[in-house]
């Protein structure tokens, strides 16, 4: 099958994408043939056997065993072909090869993070080329759905259990990850990227991003900003998202929806992380999750405050 994107499908960049597309085109083309066949026969018959005068009466029609048998047998074969073919592709998609490289995926409102076997956490999914990759996915809150159109893989990501997808990409390039389950305010911004690299580049990237224990608090904060998915709602460059940007936040005066205001000092920053519903900044919806008091350590919060103050 065609590897380039077309009007029908995005580019095909995984080992199973060709099989999925072939089945898709088979169903599409047989549907078109049947549709055109049925409709044109219907139109032709309506015209051919129209009533020409009041005396015009149709001749009685008797059974034709061959025609009747064919419209039982032919559709049965057709759906059996689609079922068997579809089931084969489904199994192929569902069963990761035993030598798969495993990466954990965490979804939350409204970001994805990827955790590698050596502890590196990133906001983009880096994978080596020509290597089966198995994703073990879970959600911190509601149901999301992990979808890489170019790889033709998609699975719901649930809270409290794991779901899986696997793929192998022969193509060094960058592809889109989308969330395809409506999950609230910023669902439509819940994108990430898959970066397919050579094995060497991938290994280099993995070792470059290892935490060697020598980070400053602000550097640790930067890591947490990625790991915890803060970037989904809080930009660093002033651009607008579901939450206030971190640019120029520390030290500024914040106006709240209850009419009060406060200066964004260390205590304000800390409170905003651990008790986000206490003071809602004007112009923003009250949507920040409240679990950070339980999931972040005192050191983590110190690190995030130090990081925010750098912007
Ligand atoms: Cu997550 Cu839609």
C-alpha cells in the first residue's frame, strides 16, 4: 500500500499500517461497487418497468433459484472474508512481539507523559526505529484514548488499569499523538509527538536525559513540569492555555474571581499547587486537579516553586 498520506488516510508509518489500509480499501471499494450496482439496477428497473398506460399490468415473477442462492452465498462469503481478514489484523495489532521495548504512558487532563525503563520521563514519545515498542498505558483521572494516526494504533487509556498498544516504525520522522476520547476543557489540545530515531540517537537521548542526582532545584522543577504534565495548561512563553502562563507569574499581582487579589510570592505559588481551588485567577476556569498535595513531596513542591520563579 501507498506509504504517503492521501485524501483518505494519513501516511502509513508502522509495520501494520499497510495491512490496516489494505483492509480499509477492500471494504471501501467493495462498498462502492455494491452501492453503485444496487442503485443503478434500481434506477434502471424503475425506468424499464415503469407503467406505460392504465392497461399496463406487470407480468407475474416466479422464483429464480440461481439468483436467490447467489444473494445468500455471495454476501456470506464477502462478510466471512472481511471477518477473517479483520480478525487476523486485529490479532496482529493486539499481540506485541516478545522482544518489544516497553514504555509506560501516563495520561491526565490534558497531557501525555512517557516513562522509560531507566526512569527518564518525557513529554514526547521517543522510540528507536525498526524496534517493536509496547506501551503500557494508564490514566490519572478520566478516560483518554491514545491514537497515533500514522501507526494505525488506538486504545482507550483508563484510570485504575493498564491498556496496551504496540507498534514498530521503520521510518525516522515525527508523528502526532492525539487523544480521541472527549476528556474535558482542553481535550482538543491534548496532543503529543512520537519521535522515531535511529537506535544510536535514541540511546544517546536516553542517557542524556538520565537524572544523575546533581540537578539544582529549578532543574528538578523543570523535570517535574514535564513529568507531571503541567505544560499542558501552563505555558512558559506567555501563550494562552487552560491555566495561567508561568512567564512573569512570580512576583506579579494576581486578581481572583472572588474580587480579591494577592502578590504571587512563594506561599502563593505553593498554595496554588497544593490547593488550586482556593484562589481562582480571573479569566480561568477552575479545572486544575487537586491531587498534588498527595502526590508531590515537599522537595518536589520546592523544586516547582524554584522553577516557576525562573520565568
Ligand atoms: Cu484526553 Cu481527550
